[in-house]
């Protein structure tokens, strides 16, 4: 399957962005770089970057690469949203790993600028285009309301710092612009398939690197990073072993990503496809589950069976129910029988898995319950919250004297309740409920097998993330925040492809007859 990002149907008037895109391609690539002079220029640039990096250090090389490669890629992303969304998606997987070893470069600001550029491209794409962005669905309207609610939080009288709001709004509301960018970029079922493939390939690479960390050890730079901070070391070295994080920000993000992506692989395997593809998906899922175990993330351990249960209930197919029953029996055997090891999993790893399902014996879970009991009066007394950035890192930095500044924001839902009040929590819950109601309704109405499989796949991922957001802030960090918004856009767009795919399917049947 191939995807042509620049194809323009004949007889249709080109939009402003399409005309600019083709002019840049013609002038820069076809006439300038595709020539002996262009090849020489690229060779000299490569030599200059290598020499400069060797003499002046890694920051110099990264800065030059951004100027030479980053700016053209950014321009291409502005004028071609499909290319831009894929580029941003890939970068979101590796950005936190880069930030771990390259200090002094505002990578978060770079990502914000990328989102702003893509959104600008979305806006100018509407100029001269007859097919405007359709936001008539309830999900899009609730996303807009949620963004507006976060924006007006700057006037929250209880907020102790407007600067904290500025830092937080980038993640809370700014990242949700990705939803509208994806809504415009997703124009076919094949493009959804491309996104899935890129997502799974990146996750498999992450899983393999995480397993490398487990069986071959950390790289020298990674080991130095772990030891550089005492608190970080205490979080990463638990139960007598190191938790693995691959090239992501921390083991929690890594483990949860492995959990919901492995679920996506298993769901896609139930669709109609060649046996070879099913085998590849199965191997990918197993690699991710193994890497998830070594992340030591107990939330991820719980997400897998809960997500599988959601998939079983929504599809309610006999084969799926039987498979789920077998998995429940196998899981119960691991949890309750005195098994000391299973393949590469030793007793330490198995004990960590078991601890995720014995919450009453989990000290960290009990601490979180006490924290939530403490914070409830503060939530009830502030219906619109204490303001964005009032707790966590920004709270301690900008409003340390606030009574909620030192509150540990372990749960994504609790954080919303504290910062945006019980009104914000209700609004947020309505948004999530609407996403699932909309998705399940159109899943049940859809007729094309591939559309139905994609529906239940993204809904299973979103449900898993929602569950994980209670004990963790599951979709506040890259790449999961991008996954969440892209999956939400897929839920809204899939129904538009159902009739068109059924027409293709029926046309193929008629031609055979």
C-alpha cells in the first residue's frame, strides 16, 4: 500500500497551500537540489556539520541540523498536513529521549512551535478550499468548549500565579489542537492504516530497545543519567532491580504505551487480513508485553486485562469471549499459583505483576487514597479550581505558599478536579463520555469490516488510557498525548469512510459475479 501525499485530483481547483507546496517542490527540489550543484551543496553541508559537531559539541550539530533539515520539514508540514501529522507523530516518540541527554535546548517549546505551525497550516488551508473542516459533531464542539474553559482559567480568582497558567495551558489545551489537525489530515481509511503502521513500528522499536536495556544493560549515558539524581534513582531502582524506560521519558510512560499498543495489535489481529500480517502483529504484541513487564509499571499491568475486557464486551463475539476466558484462567494461574518463573520472567518480575492486583497491600495506592481524602474539601470549596499549574512542579515553583501547591498530582482526574474544579471535572468527564458514546454508536452502525476493526481498536486504546488516567497522569506526556488526540480524531472521522469502503467492496463483488 502506498500513500501519495501530494496527489491532486484533476479538474479540482487547487487551494492556496497546495499551490505554495507545489511551487516550493518545483523550485527547491526539482530545480535546485536535483542537480550536480545541489549534490555538492549537500555534501559540503554534511562535512560542515560533522566538523562543527566534533569541535563545538552536540548542541552545535543539532542546531545546524534543525536549520538545514528542520526548517524545510516544518515548511513542508505547514503546506501538507498529512506529512506534518506523521512527522509530528514520529518526533513525539523520540523527543523525550532526546531531552534526557541534550540539556539547554527547549525541546518542549520546539514541539509547541510545531503544533502552532501545523494549526496555522490548517487555517490557511481553509482559504480557497470548498471543503471546509467539519466540526458539526458533538465531540468537536466539546473539545472547543474544553479549550475555551482552560483559556478562561487565566481569570480564575483563586489562581496564585498567571505564569503557571501560561506554562500549563500549552499541555492542557494547546496540545488538543492536534485533534483538529488530525481531523483535517485524515482523509481516507488508508491514511488511518498508515498511522497505525507508524505507531506500531515505533512502539516495537521502543520495546526492543527496552529489552536491550534489560538484558544488555543501560548505555553509559543512560546509566549516568539515572545516577545523576537521587530521587530519580529511587524511582527507577525498585524491588531490587532497575525499571526500564527505553527512549521515553520514564518507565510509567513506557509501560503504559506498551500496554495500550499491544492491545491495539491484538484487536487488529481479529480483523480480516493475511495470516502473515497477523503473525507480525502477534509477535509485536508479545514483545511489547514483555517490555511492559520490565518497565515495572503496575498501572500498565492492570490496563491490559481491563482493556481486553472492554474489547470483549463491545464486540461480544463468541470466539473473542472464549479467548478472553482462556486468558483469564492463565492470568489467574500466574496471580494465585506459587509459580516462581515463566520463561524470561523471574520471581521478582512476577511479584511486581501480582502487586498490581492486590491494591489493599500496595503502600503507594494507600498513600494516594489518603492524599485524595485530604484534597476533597479543597475541591468542593473551589468549583472552578485553584487554577492551572497550581499543583505539581509549577505549583511548587510559582506559588509555593498555596495550600495545594505541594499536593502530589498522581491522578490525571484528580489533577483536573484540583486545578479546574468539580465543574471542570464534570465537563472533562462529559467530553470522555461523548467520545465513547459517539464511537460505540458508529461502530455498531458501521458495515465495513475494516472500519469496524479500526473503531474498536482506537476505542480500546482510549478506554485503556482513561482507566490509566486514574492512578497516573497517563496522557499528559509525549507521545501518549498525541496518540490520545489522533485516536479521538479517528473516532470522529471513521464513519465518513464506511459508505465509501462498502461501495468499493460491493463493486468488487459485482465485478467477480
